[in-house]
C-alpha cells in the first residue's frame, strides 16, 4: 500500500475506534464528519493510483470555462455527511462568505452536480462529481454559503442511507484491498488537529472519554505489532 494511503487508513481506523468509545453527541458528530472526509481521501488516492497504472483513461468530467482574467483551480478535497433527506457535501474555501452569493453556482442533474465559485481571491474554483450512488432531485437540491465553507445539499429521491457518495467509490471500496508496502511518509495531521481541538475545548467527561479511547487504541496497536 502507498505510504500516504496507509497513513490515511490508520487514521480512519483510529477515528472508528474513537467513535465506538465516544458518548457525547458533539464528539460523535465531529468524528463522523472526519470519518467521511478520510474515506473520501482514501478513495480519491486509490482512484489516482489506478488511473496512473492503467492506460484506459476515463472520459474527463465536464469542465466549467474559466472567467476572463482569472485562472481555475479544481477542488479535490471535501467531506460529506447525510440525513434522511439530504446528502451533504462540505467544501472548505477560505473567505467564500465575503464574495457575492451569486458567485457560488451549482448545477444539479439526477446523478451529478457541478460547482463553480467565481473570483475568490482572483481564482475560480470548480468541482464536478459524477455518477452519484443514487438518484437525486435536482429541483429540490441547493447550496448554502457559510463561513469558509460551501455546503451542497443533494436531495435524495429515496430516503435510504448512502454507504458511498459515488458509484466509483463503491466499486473501489468493494474491490480487494491492495497489498501492504512499508515506506514511511509524513503522517496526516488533520486527525490530530481535530482530536486536539476536541480535547482542549471539552469538559472533564469529554477528556476522560478521549483519553480512554486513545489509550485503548495505542494498546491495541502495540498488541498487534507484537503479534505480528
């Protein structure tokens, strides 16, 4: 397994363990969003590796033409969550709340959406997600602009749980796991920042919960290393 991919998988395993131990709703909500974000990053890296190893390149997604006088940046990092009625995609864009709301545009189809954020710090930002796992209702889907975040809300046609965001992600996850490799690389700092913030801002009960989960996680990893 690619070292960076292995680090992400280790982070994901630890988030899942913490979710099992956490009892506070706020802690569980934050960890759940982090879990979705890590799963998405893992899927994206796996797709990139498969594309690099194969000559069969898929048809590229529709690209929104750049605005005059600016250049376009493709958004590759996002997190997602869901409720009974909506699949929610969170995209972090610093300062997006300061540009006109009309500069944040989303086009929905039954199985895709395309985001264009115009003229944010002199750049356009685009993201296209095709082949959503299940159909959505374009006319009932919407976007919201929050502080440093664009929230895309895809209205489910059927109020059932989505295990994945896209069909490609489902196919990738359900394939055999790649073999392990052993190169070291800089570990992901995102998870540590989330846990540190939770700990610093939490009350005594939250700190006890996180300490207990962290200790059990490290003991489990140490035990696994010894058995190996």
